[in-house]
């Protein structure tokens, strides 16, 4: 069983703010304004992952008015989304993204971004697409926009069993692993540990 998730985010540029995109710091006179670090790419991927397992959106987990997330590293948001995906019994097949911004140029650092995103998602760089476009004709030179789409695949029982066996206590031989696996596979995002209320507010 496959699931698709789509995420979108935008942030305005603000002078004097550090610029971070895809978990990488850029040497640029303006950064992206936001309650957290303004990482528009990680926010879009986070929303795509959460949406794929019907777990709400980034604002459901990290309300923009919550002081705890002021200047927070957006990789924390991504990690929470990954936990929701795993909890629902899925894994990432691939991720494709598009950045729309006038500057800085993404082409020279696209490979570095791909590797960083792959590392954060614990997948191969070949499963991460990074594309960039300029906002020609859109009158949005002062804004960065990110689109992300993810494809998830259901984890089969054998894979779950192997993963659990790899970390299981060898002295506990009477555990009914098959029963445990079936329970894990049967979980959905509706039984998420977090159970957030759906909130369409942007993290900015």
C-alpha cells in the first residue's frame, strides 16, 4: 500500500536574519522570517509527511504562538513527522521538492542539499529530488516558496519482524513476535501518540 503526501510553505525574506534552507546555512544578507528558523524547505517536507499519514499539519504539533518553538531548528519538526510516519507503519520511498526563489542560487548547492535532506530522512540521496525555479512574472522576489511531495510505502510484517528481532533481548525467547508485529502494522495515524487537533495555521 502506498501513500502520497504534499506540503507547501512560504516565508518572506528579512534583512539581518540567518538564512537556513534544507538544514543548510547560506551566506546571504537576508534570511527567512518565521517563528522558528524559517526553514521553508523542511517545513514543506514536514507537512508532506504528516499529510501522507493524515496526522494533521506542522501547526498542529508546533503552534506558531508557542514560545518553546521560537527560533527552533526545523529538523526537530521533521523528526516528529518521521515518528508519525513510522508509527503509522510506513517508510519513505522517495521525496521530490521544488524551491521557488530569486536568490540565492540553489543549483551550486543542490547536491549538498540532497545529501543533507537524505541524512535527515535516513534515506539514500538518490531518493531525494531538489529543484529550483525563479519566481519570474510572479512579483515574489522577496519571498521563498517550497513545494514537497513524498511517497510512502507500507512496511510489511517481515520487515518489522526483522527490525524488532535485531534489537530484541535474546533472553526473552517466549515473546510472541508475530502478535506484536500484527498490532504494529494495524496502527494508523488515527491512533497517534500525539493526536493533535487539526490546525491550518502556518508555522510562521
